């Protein structure tokens, strides 16, 4: 851990992930608008947090297969589809994301809806693509698909988004706020880590510990996101700040205050790190990621 | 075939499918708006064409497993998600579907976007759910997922939708029109039939014949849809008519004329039936469905 170079690690993983996503979205000789729109959003230089966590979890439990990179890409596509739809005028109506015009601004609303849908479907096409070549270990791939679909769906990410919208303008208690975030961002972050561990043939005990790790960093990530929406630099962040307050969103700073929110995020990261005590130094990237999640500026 | 009672068959299959979909979307003690929105669209009394074709294809090739009904439900959910998104103001801006207000009219735009997304994800959650219980035959389930995802995605249904939008207001040649429909509606109809055949452990030769059947009825379905948009009764159809012409959509009647379009649909059904010569009387439901597809009034 002491000598772990997080920046080098993140750069290397991002490059690996970007190259792989690029390969899934190549343009044929006759370029297609839908592919351009998908690429616009998914190649816009995101942090790649979910895919990196997936790869790091696979490493932490053992010797992951080469195609864990596909799982990682699929997770980023699901995350990006949710951002494209969240940014739509009928939802958050955001015009800037990852420092770029949002998909519906760069293209049009109909194309943005379909680009989101297409990334969503492509994720499952990729997650099931092992069947075309190796046709072994199918149970493992099916379990990864089920883990991700359950987290992204109506009992996970989508329900979180519904609650977030429903809560705009009136106050949530701390418990409801935590539950909302556990659904909205926590579920897919946890699924990213669990999917990586399944791909790396992690044991039940390892997966159990990684879930504790995931729940803690998932919430720490959200608390930090809320803080950055107040204190962040929009040029670094790649999106507008102050939007949560303008929309009367329920956030940790609005509920706990900034100072307590920061202390809470730190406490969560410590709990996350504790859950990793069970692992050897192959989990160093996960440890470093936990620190990164609250130290990040974007 | 002669004594096959299509109406009784369709009613029985629809009831089976509706009961199963209902079970996937039950409300907990604390009712949730997202589930209400999903139910509103998916329980609105659709024809259930894709799931019935899936079940019929599974029957045609052999003795299908009980959970082919799950595959059928997932297909209907993917179809319904695509309708919810197509109906949005930014896309077709339709206010009536299956005789009911469209999802964004009955709820709101944001909820409709998320209800579509949630049905989309739920389909893949269901398709992978075998892994939670039996954990055998996983390769088969993975192949079904891949077949459906490939058909619904950027090289299938979504590209068809993009081409449909791009073509509004200018004329397509017959070949481009056919290709657009093969993508927009044909791909998922074909996947419904192929997925059923995979679930029923159909042979390669059987699947090959069923693909020919599917391509022909898929196009016949679309030609009939175009005709119903001109000659249909909106009260029976459950949606507005004349909308294609108003939007200057490319349709078979606008390209070939009504009379030739009807003759073309009939020819396609005959080709579809020929592809079934290879099968025994267990394919009678498929044969009857082929006739139904052009005779239907909604």
C-alpha cells in the first residue's frame, strides 16, 4: 500500500478500459449517428470508477480472466446510459457533463433517449458474449448478469432515481437519504465490485467482505459528490456546481452540514478499509481507491 | 391445422403471459410509483405477439421447459419499454397506446423514461434468474440473453428506430424501407421465435427454418401495421390512425399503394408457412399465428 502509485494505476486502468470501450463502439465505413451519440457520452473522459473497481475487485480475490475487462466496460455503459437519461430535459435538464455538452444538447432529445437505451442493451450483449466463443463457465456469466441487472433496476438504481425526484423540495431524514443513495449510486457500485469478484472466482467469504467495503465506499462517494457540488471547481469537475441547492435536493451537506459530512465520509472510508483486512496486498488498488474516492476533485 | 382454434389459443396464452407478468410486477405493501407506471404500460392489454410467438416456437421444436414463460415475459417487457420511449414527446409524441393514455401522459415524462428503463433492465434480470435456482443449462440461458440483446440493440431495433426518424419527410426506396422494418420490428420478432426455439432445445436446422418463418411474418406484421394505420378503426386499434401520413412516414402503402401492400403481406405469409413444412403439427400454433398477423384488426 505504501508504495502504491494510485495515479499511475488509475491512468493505466482508464486507458485499458477506454481502449476496450472504443473497440465495442467502432464506426463502420458508413458512420452511424447512434454510434456517434453513444461515443459522445461514453468516451467523454469519465472517471471510470465502476469499471476500475470491478477490475480491482477481480484482482483482489485472485487471478481474473482476461475478459473481466468486458464486465468492466458493460458497467460503465450502464452507468453512462443512466447519466444520459438523467440529464434529459424531463429529468435533471443538465447541459454539461464530463466537461462536454450533454448528449441531448450535442445531438437531440430523441437521439439521446435512444443512445442511452442502446448503451443499456449493449451492456447485456457484452455480458453474454462469452457464449459465442468459449461456452464454458456460463453459470458465472449468468450470475454476473443477474447481479448487475438486479442492481441497476427497479429495486436498485432506478428506484433511487425515483426517490431522488420525489424528494426534491422537501426534506428527507438521514435514514431516508442514506437509503436513497444506497439505491441510486450504491447498488451499482456494489454490483461492480461483486461482479469483479465473481469473475475472479472469489469465495463467498471474500464476496461478503467486499460487499461491506462496497457499501461504505458507495456512500462515501455520494457524500463526496454532494460536497463537490458545493465546493468543487466546475472547470475541474466538468459539470455545473450549486445545482443541488438550486433544485432543493436532499444532500448530506444540506442535512448534516459541510464539516460533519466530511467527517462522515472519512469514517465510511475507514470502515471500508477495515473490511479489506481479510485480504492480502492484491487488494492494494482497492485500498487506494477508497482513499481516492473522498480525495478526488472531480 | 384445420381444427386449430386460434382464438381459444390466443386467449389462453395471453392469460398465461399476463398472469406471469403480473407476478413479476407485484406491488409491495408500500406501493411504488415506478411499479405503477411499469404496470400501466405492460398490463394495458397488448396483443402479446412476441411472447406468444416465443411460446409457440418452443412448442414447435419439442417439449419446452416451464420457464420458457419467463423468456416470453422478458420479450414483452423489452417490447413495452421500446413503446414507452417511442411515445415520448421527443420521439413520436403519442398520447394513446393500447387504448390507454401513454405512460408519460398518465404519469409524467421523467417517470415514463424510468419506467421504460426499468422494464428494459427487468427483462435481463428475469432472463438471468435461472442462475438463482437450478444453476444448470446456463449456456442455453446465456445464448437466449445474447440473442435478445443483439436484436434489441444498436444493430437491431434501436438502429431501426433511428432510421425511421431520419427518414421522416423524405422518401425511402423499397429496399431501404424493408431494411428499416427488418431492424425496427423484425429483429425482435425473430429473436422471440429463436429464443423460444433455443429454450425448447431446437436443432440448428429447426432454428434455421424458424428464422425464415420469422423474417417473413415480421415483415408481414409491419406491412399490416402500415395498412391498419390507414384503414384501421381507432376504437379497435387502441391508438390513433392516419398518423403515419401526417408525419410523412415511409410506409408500404405510401410506397406500393394499399392494394399491392395487401398482396405483398399475403405473399410473405405464404413464404412463412412454407418454411414450416419441415415441422409436424406441433407447429400448428405458429401456422395459425401467421394467418392472424395479416387478418388482425388491432
